[in-house]
């Protein structure tokens, strides 16, 4: 397989790729965490397009312009709120990564950067979330042509070391 998966520690709003993924909410209304950072850095054109789209169900993804961001596009996906683990959280989280990559493929985007979806305000346990993220991205990438590089952008050291462990970089 000729595809590249990499872990980066940093701020996703500064990454120059074809698309960064936003951990949004179903109303696409903006908020705190990475969502807030993306809208702040990208400016109002992103929210304008979110308003036109309206909403996005948990586990699905939509795409907008990237405004002033170095990334060309923003893929907004809605992670599950952690509710103990028996509320379909794992399937929904896997779906976020899969649907985001399928959307990137549809738009012929080559390089995509993900934040650690659901592991902030939505409370998903970080290790379990990272396992799902890595596994789903590896599986999905096998069936895609245009998407070639995926970056997991970790904001905190804990996520960075968890991802490096799962990807066998240690
Ligand atoms: N770059 C990369 N990662 C970041 C950044 C950044 N600039 N800022 C935070 N993170 P969260 P969620 C990490 O809470 O859990 C919002 O209000 C953060 O450390 O942003 O999916 C939305 O509007 C964490 O590891 O997203 C929703 O209502 C990860 O991003 C809700 O929060 C995700 O944390 C979504 O919650």
C-alpha cells in the first residue's frame, strides 16, 4: 500500500492540506474546542456555508470551503457523545472517519488531516477512540484512489503518544 498515515502534534488550523476535518455538532453551529478554533482561524465564510447546509447527523460528514485557513476545505463531521459505550458510540465514531474520507475521495482530495474526534467535550475515552480512528482509516484508505495521505493531528501529548503507539512508531 502506497498510502501514508502520520501523527502530528499541533494545531490543526495551521496544517496545510487539501482538507482538515472539524469535530462539529449536529447543528453545525460552531462551539468550543477544535470547532471554535477552526471557525476563528478560517473566518465567516465557513459558517456561512454551514448555515446553508443546515445540519449534519452524528456519524455523517459535510464539506465547506476553508476560508482563510491554509487548508482548502473543511470536512465537518459529528462525533458521538460518550455515554458509557452501549449507545452505538464505536460504530458512530468509525463512521465519522469513514464518511469524512469518502467525502474527501468524492472531491478528489489527496491530503486530509483529522483531529481526535469526540475526545474533548464529547468525552470519548482517548485510547479506544484512537484505536477506532487508526483501524477505520487504514481500512477505508485501502478502497480509495485519490486520498493518499492522512494526518492525525493531536493537540495534547497524551493523544500523541497513544496514536504513536497504535501506529507502531514507538
Ligand atoms: N487543533 C487540533 N486539535 C484540537 C484543537 C486544535 N486547534 N483544539 C482542540 N483540539 P473537542 P469533541 C482537540 O472538544 O469532543 C465543540 O464545542 C482536543 O484536545 O474540540 O468532538 C463542538 O461544537 C480534543 O482532543 O471536540 C461540539 O459541540 C479534540 O480536539 C463538541 O465540541 C476534540 O475535542 C464536539 O466535541
